[in-house]
């Protein structure tokens, strides 16, 4: 395994598996992969059982919101912690806590006494732990791999998430179908899925605890947590590059991810297809994202990254609009693969550029602001959902894609600092 300090900090490592060659990052990546599989399996299992118990889409939405709201409420706290305390224990013990909570819910599920509120409570706990630990996990990456491997590392992070998004739900669905033996109201199959989820969380914690790098605080504590939070917000507002990058990451979360919410409706209303076709479309998007992530992992030395970031933002919007305009499975599948490809490159590149442009002592807080801003997704999907409800899902998707492309172009006119980003490595460009 290579050490993160082998290469000069100013020379990007262009090898495909550069980051995975760093021992500590490999353990961190495996831990993230385990947690990502657990979360994606949990979404399917809890969604299945909650809907079978309640037959209510509203209550299903509340379970989802219980997981998402803590990202807005506690993300800034997680950022302050990431800069003020050792990162390794924070990252390592978080999945262990989630594993214990999931194991508790597993016992309740097997007992047959599980209720809607159990899922809300555990979802809120999972979301809170995620909000408190992700800023530290993300901020630890450049400390482990060095700035020369940051694009490669973030690309593999995205690839791991998309791999789990493809295989996790499929595994959960297969287990429920096989173990329930055709009884859709049975809690038995869901209970065993939760056993696997618990094991994955414990595996994630164990992997992180094997990391040698302690992730010591990067910020000398001379101020209150509130002052630290305000300092992070001011940093974003006063930095044309960092503020611009975060703005460009918010726009896709508002209007580019509408596809995730409206895809089942598009599959049913436009393609007149069943769950097998929906699964193929989701797989296509995931496969495109994995290819895009691996391509970016190889392109650490790509020039003019500011231009490419804005271009992929626009192409993301165009692909959503074109998907909405499609009416056959073949066309929709090709477009959704392209959408996954472009979106993976965009998200990985944006996150990497933010990491490189931010001072080390501020990384935890800035990544928490980035995480919190992504919790604004419902603000965009609500009006798009209204359009889809009243004027058709195709109109909703085309509107969403056009808004993303146009708002990106309008924002780009004001984000001259982002246009100037070349390799993203400040030492090289200075």
C-alpha cells in the first residue's frame, strides 16, 4: 500500500486506483460502502413494510422526512465537531450506534409489535448520526490521501454509493420476496433484511476503527461552537469560488434529482410498464454513474475543471428534460444512462473542488454547509411534483430539466471565479 505523502502535494496522481492504494482510505472506503449498502437496503425494507402496514403514502413520506430533516437541523453541528474533535472515533462509532439501533428495531420487527412510530424514531436517529458524522468523514479524506489524490478518492466515493444504490435495493427486495414466501404482509422477510443491515453497520464501524490516522482537530479551539458556525458561513459567503461551487451543487439537488421522485410515475404513466422495467431504468442510471465516477478517477489532471463543472450542470438539466420528452423504453434507457454518467462526474468534481479550495481548518464546517444545503431538495421537488400532478409527469420532468439548465447558465454569468478554476489544485495555479 502507498503512503499518502509519497507524491508531492502539487502533482496529481493520475492512476485509476490511486486512492484505494492508500491503506487508511481503503478502510474508510469499505466502511462507507457498508453504510451505503445498509442505508439503501433500509430504504427498501422500511418502505415496503410501512406501506404494507399503513397503506398511506403520506406516512411513508413522513418516514423519509424523519431521516432527511436531521441533515438540515444537525449538519452544522457535525461540521463544528469535525473541526474541533478527533475524526476517527466520530466516524467509527457512528455506524456502531446505527447498528445497535437497527438491531433493536430488528427484535421489535420479529416480535410482531413494530409500529409506524418505530420507523420514524429510528429514521430520525439514523439521520442525526449521519448529519453529525459525514462532515468529519468527508473532511478526513484529503488528510488521508493527500490533495493529489482527492479527485480519485471522491470519484470512488461516488462509485461506492452508486454500486450500493444498484445492488442494495435488489438484495433487500430479493430477500423479502424469498423469505416471505409470497406473503407480502409478513414481517419475517423484512426482519432478516434488518439483520443484514445491522451486520453491515457493524462492519462499517469495524473497518473505520482499523484506520491508523487519528484525524486530530484542525482548528484551535479559541471560540464558541456558535462562533465557529458563523465563521464557516462567512467563509462561504466571502469566497467567490467556494460559494459558487456550493451554489452549483444546490441547483441539481433542487431540480436535477426530480427524476428520483418521478421515475416510478414516468414508468407507469408514460412507458405503461411494470416494476421490472423500473428496476432496469434505475440500474441504467446507476451503471452510467459508476462509469462516470471511474472516468473522473482517471482524470485527476483534467484542465479547465471550472468549465467542465458548469457544462456538466447544464447537461444534467438537458438530460432530465430529454428524458421527460422520451416515450419509449429504449430512448429513456439510453438517456438515463447518460444522465447517471454526467451527474456522477458533476457531483464528484464539485465535492473535490470544494475540498481543494477550502483551508484545512475549515473543511469540516464547509462540508457540513454543503450537506445541509442538499437538504433543500424538497423545496424544488414540491413545485415540480405539483406540475407533474396537474399537467403530466413528462411536463414536470421537462420543466425541471429546463430550470436546472437555465439557472445554471444564469448563475454562471455571475460566477466568474468558478470559470477560472483550472486543475483545482491551488498550489499549481498560484
